[in-house]
C-alpha cells in the first residue's frame, strides 16, 4: 500500500495520478458536472486516467460545455453526458 496524504492544497490531477491504475476500465457516473465545479473536475481527471465517465448536468448547454471541455483537455476516449431535468 502506498502512503500518500491529500489536503486542501492537493490538486485534482495529483489525486488522479495516485488513482490511475484503479480508474482504468471502470464505468463511473458523476452528477453535477457543470464546468468549473467539483463534479466537472472529478470527471475530467477520471476520464484522463482511463475511466469511462457518464456525466449529468441540469441543462443541455452545461452538458455540452462540460463534454467539450473534458474531451478537449484529455485523451478521453469514452465520455457520455445526460441532461437531468427537474419537474
């Protein structure tokens, strides 16, 4: 087991590097993936390190922006998005 400690100054990519071998081949659903938020950062890093990521957003525009940003900044080969609507 590797000893590593994360704190408030740890960047998302550092966590991704640590978890990279555990992400490959996993299908992960992440909610609240608007660009700039925590969900977006999690989706970006997991996709970068080989996870199959399924994101959800509240608006079609948010989903499109997040998908484009994730695919544009990574070598992500598999990303799906889904619009979540409220009644």
